[in-house]
C-alpha cells in the first residue's frame, strides 16, 4: 500500500515537472539560434579568424597578411578553413569550441 | 578581318578563363534566408521581400539589428570584422564579445575581401560617384560634381573611408537611405548599414582601426 502511494506521488511529480517545463518554454521547439542565414554555409567569422591567428603563429607570417578565403562545415562540430598567408595557401580545422585542431600548408 | 579574328580569340580566351575560374572556385554569392517563426520555415529574403517586410515592420529583421554576441578572437577590441557572406559586421569588444550589426554588401561581381583600416571618417558626407558609375548610371551622372550630405545621400549619416596604408581603397562603410537593403548583396563594393547603426559604430571606433573583410570566393584586395 505505501509503495502504491509512492508511485502515485512520483507520477504526479513527473507530470507537474513536464507541465512546468512546457509552461516555461523549456521544452525543445527546435527553433534555430540564428534567424537569418546565407545558403552559402561558411564557418562563423570568429572561428575563421582563430584559424588565421593559428596560421600566423605557426608560419611566422604577419597577422595582417593572413586572410581566410573560404570555409565549410565538415560535421556538426568542425569546420575547415582555407587561408591565404602572404600568397601561400594553408588549410586549418577548428571546432565549435574554438579549438584549432590542425594547420597544414597547401 | 584580322582585328575581328583577334577579338574572337580574345573572347575565347576570356570565356575559357572565366569558365576555369567558375569550376575551381566556390561561388561567393548565395541567397539570404530568414526564419519565419509562424510557419517554422526558412524563406528567401530577396529585395522585394525585404522591402515588403520593412514597410510592415519599420525595421530590419531581428538578426540584422545590433546585438552583443560571443566572439572568440585574438583581434584587439576596436577591430572591425566584416562577414560579407552572412551580412554581419562585428566590432570586437573586450571579454570575447562583439557588437554585431546587419549590413548590405557588394552584389555579384562587386564583392571583395582583404585587410584594410579606417583612414578617415565623415559626418553626413558628400557623395561623388566614380567615373565608371557616372558613365553607366544616369542617376549618378547628375551628381558627377558631388551630392551634398543629407537624408537622400547614398552614403547616409556617416562614412568610414577604408584605406590600405595611406591609399584610399574607394570602399567605404557607410549609412544608407535604403534601410531595407540590409542583409542583401546590393552595393558596388561598399558596406552599407542603417543610419542609426553607422552613427553608433562611428561613435565607437577610432581612425586607424583595423578592418578585416571576409567574403568567400570574392577577389582579394591587393596587399593581402
């Protein structure tokens, strides 16, 4: 008998929590974080510039001579950025958290 | 006859070059889309839609209004970053943040990318159309001697003149009397902002500020 009461209380608590989540808008609605986009999907500007900074450091090229020229999303968490460093091409991968995972020439 | 033949050969070469370029580069120009919260669908945001929405809402879509956003960068506060593909201008702030504004950028064939600086600024600037614009646009031709600053002036309330070293690039970040064009590829290479936004940006930046223009597939401005 006490077990039944406990289960009933748990069910009521769960229902109340769900109702509260829905009422406060915590339930997922799959709304995008950004409400404008381009059909050309590029890496966020700050991630492109983190790659530029990494290329500048790694190659010793002045930072005002390193420019991201194209980028693309590799998967849900990673981008590839192509850069021009004083006329030489470099490729860089960076994740959503801003970690540059690779830099290579060519 | 020889001239015609040479012209044809030149045309063929030019066509071949353009074709090769088209095959080896990613197109820089693409459509802007806006999320419609009612239908939960992305809708095309072109000039006609933008004008209609602006007439209804009296302001740009939410994404193109000024807002503070997270921005992880090694660039100094005060640096201007332009993401031409996504139509955003970022003014770097301390603490890995930036103020983000909506912008209009160069239409197809007029986009560019590079690293420049703010060489000078002006309030309610005079607009003098370049010679090639005077030649192709009768509206520009009547102002060949310069259009005085004012609400109808294409440069709007403020202009930041972009220089490479001590040389004027002819590109500017400026206001506009056509606020519905924010978020679109519409200009001849200049970066346009709402008048309120360019006034705000102008009040926050210093002459000499570094300006990084990102635009995938566009021509690199010389010097990079």
